[in-house]
């Protein structure tokens, strides 16, 4: 807004000055009435030369005779007659002053040097009327300013129409298309916000579709097993067999409950965070607590922590970073064979958290898409180990909020190595 106001203001000022200067030059060139005409100057020069050679008593007759010869009306006046007029001072100083009388005739006045006499020369109007020319120049001036403003407003109007068209023409997927407008446009900031909104809507719609598909797909299997188990249990009289069927049903209910909880958690993270509350803290202590809580689930695995940050304070949104590390450690434990290692480090720009295991690893072609929602890799692994495909998506979202990134690599043991990076506070945008 400020940029648009300043640019328009400067454009109008420069246009007024430039066009006004040009119109003034045209007026002075083709119809100037402010200065004495050349022939009037010459007449005064000739008359003044004759008067210098005569006495004041003969001035009247010389002026009358000069007028007859020049076929002009000349009058001899005194300076006292101009004492109270606005142009009197200019005339008394010896300047040639030309004015138009009521009959549109031009009257010129000049005082002769070292005398108290003023000679007026009356010239009949040549018929040249400057009114039309003046009005034409005035119209040209306003039209030029209007054209300058129009050419400034036209790109703005064009971009606004383009933006309006895009908002009305919603795509098949219910998302407006991206608007492509150059950075020099006055509404470039608005268009950027619009494109971010459009992209966010696209992500939410895509997530909604994925969640709908995942819920319908993931719930169908345990529901089918529960239905089958209930039908079987109704016909089973053996208490031990019936107990096993009921245990199977309880397991399916637990699986459905886990899915619902995971979906609710993911939906909460998809709502986004308006502003991070970055606070300093001990990242090593946080990781130890996360490992301690996860170790209870997998007591057979060996966990190791390499803390290269030490006692230095780390800035982050702690509950989000705790959730990201917890998801990575849980994921490593799910696929690891015998050991999981967590490394805390930093460089000149970022904090770095690495979680690696000795499991089957992540194929190179899947390392970028593994952070998408509901993506599960089942190559050469037990289906029971596969989660719901939301944990790494939540990790990636948390890193985006921290202006960081999450990436997958191969560990030195051939398993998976996940790396989290987010900038130190003085590097945050």
C-alpha cells in the first residue's frame, strides 16, 4: 500500500511539472502576450531618438506627427497619471508595458529616459484571439495527466481482474489456481498471500482425502476381523476358545483406538502453529527422557546417546521437538534389529539431531516421499511393524514450523538414519 501510494504520488507530481512546463513553452512560443512586440520596441527607439533632439515644448507635435506617419494612435502622457496604478512602477522605471483595453486593442506604454513623459501606442487588434488556444492547451494538460494516471492504474486493474477471475474459477479439486504476477506489481504482496492460502487449501484438501481413504481402509480390516470373531464366538461353547476370540477382538479394538488417536493427533498438527515460542533448554536431558520412555516398550534394544552440544542451551518449541524426537526413536525401535543411536550436534548455522538404527533402512527412491502423509514402506518387513504412516509426516511438519528440514539417509550399519535440522535463533527468518 505504501509503495503504491508513493509511486502514484511521485508520478502525478512529475507529470504535472513536466506537462505544465511543456504547455507553458507552447503558449510562450505560439501566443505570448506578456512581452512587447519587436516592432513596438523599434517604434519607441525611433521616437526616442527624435525627442532627444527637441525641446519639451515640441514633444506634443513630434509625437502627433510620428503617429500620423506610422498610422498609429500615439499619446503623450506624464508620469503623474500612472502614480496610483499597478503598472505605474514598471512604466516609471522605463520598461515597455503592453496591455489590452476593453476593445481588445493592445496599448503599449514607455517612459522616456530622464523625462517625466510617457508615450502610449495604440494598436488595433489583429483578430488573433488566444481564448481557444488557451482552452486547447488546458484540455491537453488535463488529458495528459489523466493518461499518465490511466497507464499507472491499468496494470493494477489488470492484475486485480486476474486475481478476481482466479478466485471465481475454482478448480475441479476445489482449490483456486496459482496466480502468476510479477514482483513489480502493486498487489504482489497480496498475490503471494493468496498463493500461500491456495497452497494451504490444497494441502488440507489432499490431507482430507488421504485421511478419508486411510480411515476407510484401516478400519475395514479390524472391523471385518471383529465381525468374523463375534460370529464365531456366538457358536463356540468352549470357554478357552471363546476367550481367545474375545482377546482377538480386544486387540482389534486397541488397533482402532490407536488409529483414531493418531489421526486426531495428526489433525491437530495439520491445523498449524501461529507462532513458535522459542525457549532455551537442555536438549540432552529431553532426549534422555524420550529414550527412557521408549525403552520400556523395547527393553531388548540397546540405546546410545552421543551429546556433542553439552551444556549449551538449545532454542526451540520444546513440546514439538519432543514429539518429533519421540516419533523418530519409536520408528527406529520398530524396525531396528539390536541398536538405536541418537546424536546431538550443531554447526555454524543449525542444530542437528540424528536418529539411526540397524534395521532394513529406507530405499533411496523412497527417502523423499516417506515424509508424506499415510506413506508406509513394507518392503521385506513384517506387516505388524508398520504404523499408520503419520509419524514421519508429523516430524516433517514440526521441522517446517521451525524453518528447518527433516531428511532420511542410510546409517553406517545399513539401516535408516533420520536427521533433523533447524536454525539457531539468530538465523531464524
